[in-house]
């Protein structure tokens, strides 16, 4: 992953946190009884994927 991609990813994460969308989406998932959530997961060099993971609570 090059520096520009890391910067764009960082901006996306910050904007979600600042807007509150990340929290409201998580609350909506819990309200509907979903036991999993999505997370950016590192699978190796230049391979970052959005996977469904269990909620760490």
C-alpha cells in the first residue's frame, strides 16, 4: 500500500468518526440483533479487506 492510499484510508476513518456515522451504524446493528460488524483487516502486504468480524464488546 503506497502512502497516498494510506492517507486516503486515514481520511475516511477520521471522517466517519467525526460525523458520528460509525457510531450510529454500530448502534443500528445492535438494535437489530446483529452479532457481527465489519472491520478493515490486514491480510498481508498490499492486501487490506473489509471483513465481517464478531463484535468485541
